[in-house]
C-alpha cells in the first residue's frame, strides 16, 4: 500500500508539479542542438530575453485577467496607441528635455491604465462579454493611432528617448529588468495578498465568490487596469527602443501574451494561474522562435508554431482536469 502511494506521488511529481520545468529543460536541450554553437552564447540569450520582454510584460497582466475569467484582445493595438500618443506628448517638451522623458513615462502608465480601465468598466460594471468588449476596443485603438498619425510613423524629436529602451544595466537590457520587476510584484500580489485569493475564487466560481461577500465587480475590474499599466510600460520600452512608433506596430502581441500565460499553466477557464509560469512560458516562446530561425525554418511558420503550442497547452490542461 505504501509503495502504491509512493508511485502515485512520483507520477504526480513528474507530470503535474514539474511538467513546465521539464518541458523547459527539454526545449533548452533541443534548441542547443539545433542552434549549436551559437544558441548558448550570451549575446543570443540576451537577445531572446529582450525580444520576449515586451510581450512578456503584457502577458503578466494578461495572466490576472485570464485567472479572473476574462480575456483582453486589445493589448497589441493599445500598446501602439499608448506608444504613439506618448511620443506626441514627449515632442511637446522639445529635443533636449530630460524631464520630458520622465513625464512621458508617467503619462504612458496613466494612459495605459485608463485604456485598461475602459475595458474593465465595460466588463465588470456593464457585464459585457470580455471577448466582445476587447475585440471592439482592439479596432478602436488601432484606428485612433492610424488617424492621429495619418497612417505614418510617429518620430521622437528627443534623441535621448531612444536610450531608455536600448540601454543595459548589469548586463541585461532595461526592458528585461522591467519584465523581472513586474513579474516579482505581480507574483507577490497573486500569491500573498487577499486580492490574489479573491481573484482565483472569482475565476473559479463567480457565483460562489458573490455569496462569500467578495466584491466581484472590483476584482474583475482591477486586472484590466493592471494590464493597461503593463501595456504602458511596454509602450515606452518599445517606442523608445526604436525612437518612433508605426501604427501597425505590436500586432499580434495579444496572441503572444495569451500564449505565454497558457503555456505557463494558467487555465483558460479561469481560477488558476502562475506569474512565474507565465514568465517561463514567455521565455519558452522566445526560445522556440530563436530555434526556428537558427534551424533555417521560415519566419512565416513561427505564428503557426505558436498556435500549435497554445492548442497543445490547452489540451494538456483539459486532460489534466479530467484525470483528477
């Protein structure tokens, strides 16, 4: 009897608790073989982290939305919108204003949070379907930035602005540090605060959460604001790296953010998720893209691979749930 319990524990240990870590290790081994000897070079690994940090930051906020039982399809368009409007704001301070850069960063955070709050109000207050709401705002944000930019590139006149997204600190790009810091903060928020418990309870069973005196409308509203905040960070990091924004930028960010969350173990049905898992999921997506490039696979197949990975991740979640 004791041996059977031990074997059951071993199976659970391998297949459930550490499945993501095992998949990560296997992926690293495969990528090392395919991309040998360039894959493990510090410069290549740093580039992977830089590339995934933009969508990874948004994916951290998206994790909270999915846990609450929602979804946000507007984050890509919102990033382009916030980034473009922020550059318009920055240009008002002239080409040499350091204070202008600081104020622009704060402005982007506020604007992103306001855009997220718009989605949150419609979902939480007016009880509209998150898919429909964010599908609509996705078109709105993209159309607005195309209108304000006259469908052209929005250039920054402040050359120092470009240093913000391209600088390094302690060997890592600034966007990567933002990714790490936001991840740690949201990890604590999700796992060590009452809000995190309320969020999981609401996503698991909204009606039961109401009976437990949880303010469901507030709990469902805040993740959209937080995600808007993360969009503001990404908008600044992305636009400052290029020192400009094109209205077509950041298309597909919503797919990468959702994929990172799902690969990291966040249930699409809500109620369960992991910030650390999302961070690992984002890195795994970056490794897959890098491996395809080094393997000489067409860049056009990268989106196909992402779609396949999402389907497999959801399928594994479904089978895991049925096996309980």
